[in-house]
């Protein structure tokens, strides 16, 4: 059995983590097993499922707290697990810290995958240092990695500086979803809306994502408020958790829409919630290729996205883009028109574009077997 060690932060519900779990749920467990290297002592949303599938979770210290301790932790880990892992899968949105990748190479792990999931890495006041280290480590990739992977061409351009680094070509691994699981069902829509207290006359705006700056929830609430000013039947549901949640809740109160917007927290019934929505709005500052938007399309739901998101995510003709330079009122005007569109429930275009999880798993199995 081949064992894969995934390098992550914490296995909470997010786009990157959802893709990993989609792979894990569909991969041949008689041939492959996933373990996880996290950088937290907290329990992740997917930890129980990982353990149920036979996976192990190892906790590592934070790099910024003490780089020497961090490197020693990785060196010791590989020393304690000699020959155990044939694949080291490094999931990241920045190359500022490649210590684990360096130690994986020294340990002789034969397949070392670097995987880009975003088009930017926001490091705040240390952005200048992050960018400098990021550029420096790009040139070292041919020595450190055996495979370069990205979710989109924009994500490849950000992390690697293009679709190749010297002799290494970037492979695009599609953010596949289970199309059958997300196939639209009118009875599920009605049942879910009833559970949420949403009537047939009301217009339900939805969003799924962590409450972090990149997701731009403040602007999203401005859009929902502008929509509610146009039609008093507008309602909203925001799914997720994160550092800015309380700030966003307070923003809803300031806008006077606290009675119109439900904060649902972390949920596992994403297909049902998407079926209940009338439009999905994502005004992110940047993204790679969001798994959630592929899921949205699998349910046939119309979506309105910021034009900072890769156009490669558009798999059906009911995906629309708008500039963040436009006012919330203009976004609301567009959204009020788009929410009346009929669902596009035929998922043939998703499957043909290679975004069905079954095809993604086949490509991934080849990659971790050294075939691709």
C-alpha cells in the first residue's frame, strides 16, 4: 500500500480541504492511504472522518514561532518514519516556507508534489518578506519537487511564475466534485427551505466560505442589503466560520438586516443548502478555482462572482462575473435579475470538462503512482 502524507494547516471545511477529502472518499483504500501533517493542536472538522478511514494526523509547531524548532520537528519526523511514505503532498498558497519540502527530499521520499490552490498569499505586514522568500524558492523547485500541480492556470502563474519551472511542467488537477451527490432535487429544496424558515415567495441568497478577509463578507452584506432595499422578500444564508464572523454579524446589525441573514456556521449538508438557494454570490478578493463554485454548478444554481476569480471555473452558462469596482447597488441590480433564471441541472458539461471526482481521482492515482 502506498502512503501519502498531506501537508496542510488544519483539516477544517474549506476548498482545499474539501478537494483532499473528495479524493480520500473516492480513492482505492486497498492501494492508497492518506495521513496528514497539520499545524495546529485544534481538532479539525474532518478529523473524525480521517480517523475512521484509517488515516493518521500529526501535529507540527508553527514555523514563525521558531524556525529552528520547526525544521528539527520535520527532520525528526522523517527520521522516525523511514521509508513509510512514498508521496509527500505539499498543499500551499505560498513558497515562503519550504522547510518540510526540503526535509522530505533529504529523507528520500520519491514523489514530492507541490500543489497551488490560490492566486495570492496575504501575509499582512510581513508581505514584503513573504514575497521575497516566495520568489527565491521558486528557483529551487526543480530540486525540491517531482511534480508541480495547480487548480487553475492563474494559480500556477502565482505559485510557480508560469506553467513550467525549468524542466518541470505544471499539471492541472481539476477540483472534482461528486456530481451525483449534488444533483438537483426539488423535494430536497422544499424540505431544506422549510427547515430554514424560507417561504416560496422569498429570494434566498447564499454564500459558503470561511470568515476571512479574502472572502469579502463585508461587501457581500452590502450587496444583500441593497437587494433587500429593492425587494423586502430577500433573505440570506452565510455558511462557515472564522476569525471575522463576529465582525460580520455586527455589520449585519449596522445595516439593519440581522433579521434577514442567517449565520449557519460550519455545515455538512452543503448540497441541500445549495438546492435551497436562488442565487450564489461570491465577491472574493482572489481565489484559485473554488470547489464551492463547482458544487454550485452541479446543483444548477446561478452564481455571481467577482472577476478576480478564474474564468476556468465557468462550466455552465449561468455563471456570471462582476467587477469589485462596481457598487453594491450595481451588484444587487444584477443579482435581482439573475436570481430569476432557471436552474441548469444537466451536469454533462461538468463531467466533460473533467470536474467529476471520479476522473480527478484517476488522474491523482496515476500521479501518486509515478505514472504522470
